[in-house]
C-alpha cells in the first residue's frame, strides 16, 4: 500500500511540475499566479512521497 501511495504522490508532483498548475481541495494552484503556495504544496506532497517510499523500503527489509 505504501508503494502505491508513493507512486501516486510522485505522479502528482511530476504532473504538477510538468503542467505548471494543479487543483487540490477545490483550489487551483498555478505557478504563474501563486508561486509560493504552489511550491509549498509540492514540497509537502514530495515529502509524503519520500516518506511512503522509505516506509515501503522498511517494510520490505531493504533498510
């Protein structure tokens, strides 16, 4: 489950960076209109992806 969550978070972050905008909780974040909020939310999502990846590695016994 943690691997699936990590993949979803990574896809979300990469897609948002590629397109320059995303919609989250009925709010649309655009890099050109709100760069600080855009980066803050992406950093939080990237952190969640890294945490899920770490937990998956720990569950599998790699760490």
